[in-house]
C-alpha cells in the first residue's frame, strides 16, 4: 500500500511539472507512474517547448521549430539554416518582436 502511494506521488509530481512546461499532463502521469524516479528526472531535464528556436520554411514561409526536418505545410526538406535566419523561441523574444 505504501509503495502505491509513493508511485502515485511520483506520477503526480511528474505530471504537474510536465504541465508547467507545456507538455501533456496525462502522458507524463503514466510515465511518472511506470518509472517513478526516471520519469521525474526526465521531465525536470527536458526543455520547454516555447524555448525552442524557430525558423521559416524557405518555400511557404511557415514558422517551424528548428528541430523540424520536413515542413508540415508544403513537405519541403529543411536543412540547418544560417544562424542569422534562426529566431529565438517565444519565451526568449523581446516584447517588441512579438
């Protein structure tokens, strides 16, 4: 019984941290319940989705995260852009750029 309470606490803590970072509450709740210590460490070390740098697709102009390799709008293969073409994610933009 005590083990179940501990697992539930780990799952809940993992899910709350995930939700604060912009990830799915329920997916991380399951991960935190299946691997109590590892799930919590994984979500603590993960990056916020809003912190990811962005770039524009050269074909259609859609703004995509830097890690995206194929444009979801036009299907173009995307290669690493020049550093001047990369813009910071929404969390790191100045208020004037928004």
